[in-house]
């Protein structure tokens, strides 16, 4: 599937540099054309000749050396690939890219390229978990850089944890997916909401629900892969935000309402996969509510219905909502389609544990004005693509397959 694709591999000076050799070999076996840039530190760990032999191309190391290609070297290299893969990506390289530093051939090429850049971070677990590194990774994700997450396991420095270079086969598979996913949502501006919201009672307690954000994040990730410009408005989750999305974190339904309304005019479509709390406490106690002997009565007031308001305000935008139900999914989804003025409602049964909230899979009914499509159980990632296929049709884009 990568036959004829041009992959530029940036190798940084981490001990996993030797494993990048296997990545080159596998990409070449699948017919990709590979060129390699090594940082100077990487050349201390592995001989450039190894990469040269396996890639069948000269290895690029220095910025200001006699050019091996026809043009200013870093610009020519930056314009060449279909994808720039940085593997292993060290904390140093990630920090430099985040800070806008371009002081060697690889960092300069990363800055100059328009090809998608995918980092494979690999480093000692303490370095990987360092808040500075995590902040740099989060920033690069927000800016649209792609990532292949490191594995958890035994590391060369004798410790166990996250930061291990992934299996080369997984890297090659992910490169293939990224290069072969059709960019059929290019030019589409999509707003996705995800996760549950939290409504505080006092400084230590809140009301919320079981949404983990998995469904919404899967939709945002798939849409970004397919070329859409994605804004992800998300309640608190434990998930790593997908690369290529602009992330807007919120906590309460009112904040989500505000964030969605601010973006609404500028987008072509909205997918409301979030589970915003319908009610909030009528009063917030500045101090922790003390427990008494008897029952505690809370008064709740209604939060705005974000999707319903979008249905009222909509102009050209396509609106997709979800319906989280514990029975009569088709009927209730249809009622929500009409009440909220949406184009499509994804009805899911949330009474079980295998699908709906928190699960890896989902099984849904796609309900629109024309009828009901039953979608059998599948991963949330697969379902995300199915929903986006429908979205694409509703946006009037040519759809085949
Ligand atoms: O996050 P996961 O753990 O992966 O779980 C996924 C999910 C079960 C949360 C998701 O698939 C889902 O069903 N999301 C909708 C949850 C929900 O709030 O359903 P609802 O039937 O109460 O609301 C109907 C629609 O109105 C939804 O699109 C919802 O986002 C929207 N809504 C709801 C309340 C509100 N105040 N404003 C809204 O816009």
C-alpha cells in the first residue's frame, strides 16, 4: 500500500536509532522510496552506511555540506516526501520543534516541509513523563503533528515504563494507514464535541456521567486523518487528544455551549458526540458542603440544550447528534432528530458495558429523515469513519463505496 510513496525518515540520537533500520527495510520491501536524515548524535549510535545501504540513497547529515541533491539541501529534502517520519524522536528534537528552533538539517527540514510529519517519541520513561516533554507533545498535537505512541515495556536503560520504541511493524502499518486514507474531507471545517461535562456542587464534588470521550475523539481523529480542519471541544477526559485537531477544553455544559457557539458560524458541520450534563446545581457552595444526619436535597436547574440551539441557529451547517438511550433507541432517536433539528442522529443503547459509554466498540442506528440504518457492533474508530461517510454525503461531496 506504500508502493511508490516517498518517505523521509529523520533519525535522532536515541538508543532506538538501531531499530529505525528495520523500519527502513520494511518500508522498502513494501515498495516505498526512503531517504534518511540523521542528526549528528544519531551517527554516534549507528553508522550512516547502514541506512544508506538499506535505503539505497545517500544519508543526509550536515546542513552546510556539499549538496547531495540539486537544490538548497534542506528545502529540496523538505519538498520531496509524501510523509516525514521522525523515528526515534528524542525529547530534544520534540522540544526544538515546539520552540521553533531549526539548528540542524532535521529540525530545519521539519520546519520547511509541507508534508505531514509523524513523530515516534522514544526515550526513558522519566524523560517521557516529564511535564515539560508532555507539554511539548500536547502543543505539537494541537498544531497538527502526527504521533505514533511509544510502547510500555522494558527499556535499554534498565527500567520499565512508557517510552519504548514501538514494534517496527506497527510503525509501518500506521505509516501505511496515514498514506492511504483518502483525504476526502479536505476543505471541510468540522466541530466535534466529546466527553461528559462536570457541574460542580462545591470545591470537591461535581455531577457528571460515564462518558469517556472515546467516541468523540475517534470521530475527531478520523476526520483529521481524512483532511478535515477539526475543532475538538472536549469535556475532561483521560485521553490523549488526536493529532491534527485544535483542542478546546471545557468543564461545564455552559462552557461547552459558549465554545460551540463561538465556532459555529465558521464551520461546515458539527458532530455532537459529547454527553453534556442536562442539569447543574442551582447554587454552588464556596465551601465543602457538610454532611448532616438526614437526607440532602439538591435543587438542579436546566442547562441549555446545545444541539437544539444549533438546530435553531443553523444556516448551511450539517448537524449530527447522538442519542444515548436505554431502550426504544429507534423511536427516541427519531424524536431527537425532529426536536433538535438535526440531519442525522446516531442512536446508541447505553445500558450495557460492551457498547455505548466507555467501551471500545459501539453498535448504533443511524436515523435520518429517510429512515434507519442499522450499524452492527464495531470499533468506535470504524464507526467514526461510517458516520463521516454519511457526513460527506450530506455535505454534497461525491461519495463512492
Ligand atoms: O464518550 P464515550 O465513553 O465513548 O461514550 C460515547 C457516548 C455514549 C457518550 C456517545 O456515543 C453518545 O451517545 N453521546 C450523546 C450523549 C447524550 O448526551 O445523549 P442525549 O440523548 O442526552 O443527547 C442527545 C444529543 O444532544 C447529543 O448529541 C448530545 O450531545 C446533545 N446534547 C445533550 C444535552 C445538552 N445539554 N446539550 C446537547 O447538545
